[in-house]
C-alpha cells in the first residue's frame, strides 16, 4: 500500500487488531487511538495486536540475517534487486550502484507512482520483500526516538537513489499527516503471533 499517512497506518493497525479480536497497540490517554492527535499516542509493543515496526526492528528485519552489508542481499544494488532510481558511478553517482541511470523501466511506463508488485524481487534472508527500495515504510516512533522529531521511515523508494535504500540509512519525515506516492507501511505482530 502506498500514499498513506502515519496517522492512517496507526489507525489501520488498531482496526485490523480489533477485527481479529486482538488487543490494540495504539492508545491516547488510555482510549483506543482513532484520531489525529499523534503527540499523545502511545504504543504497547508487548501486546498481540498489529503495529508499525520500530526503527530498530525494521533495521534488523531489513538485514535479513546479514551483517555489515549495505543492502539486504549484499553490498551492491541494481535494478534486478530493487526498485529505485539508478544513479551509478558511470553517471557520476554511487560506486555500489551497478544498475542503469533512471527509474526501473519495467515500472516507469504509466506515470507516478512507479511502484512494483511485492514479489517482483527476491526476498531477503528472513523471507521479507522490498526491505530496500519500492516504498519508504513508516515506523512506530519518532526518529531518532524522541517525540517532536520527524516520524521515522525506512527502506528508500522507487523515487530514491541507491544511497537512500541502504539498510542503515536513517530516513525521516516530520509530518505524520503526509501521504506521499513513495511512502507505505508494513504491520508487525510480536514474536509467536
């Protein structure tokens, strides 16, 4: 899903939890979060309800079991591995971008957004798709973990250069009401759920 705000992602997580009879993760003053007052939203990360991953959880999941690599699959990127805007060294860009200059031509034929289906590229070592490129993904808390700072997004998008798609790149958007064509989300459950 893309073009969704942080507010809507949090409300969706609560709604899905309620639909499945799970406890909700997000509250404001003890009440189920259903509004837009995000400065007061709290998250119970230990309940069996759906929620956004924390910035650290996303980072861990994106690595897919690899350590010290730029991307979920290794140290280089090209258009066979992720949906991103290529800017290789041959065009004055990144040495680790071995793709071609520009948007992925398979997805740039119908205009914005140039997103790709989830299973277009191989999954990482944990079986997760699109942990780099395709869409920025909202995370639970504010980056770098403090209220008042930008809300965290991770992963880069079809619109971004390889540098923004690195596992360790700390993206962030300040507006939780922003619903942009290069932002999406994924929901998580606690282990064992």
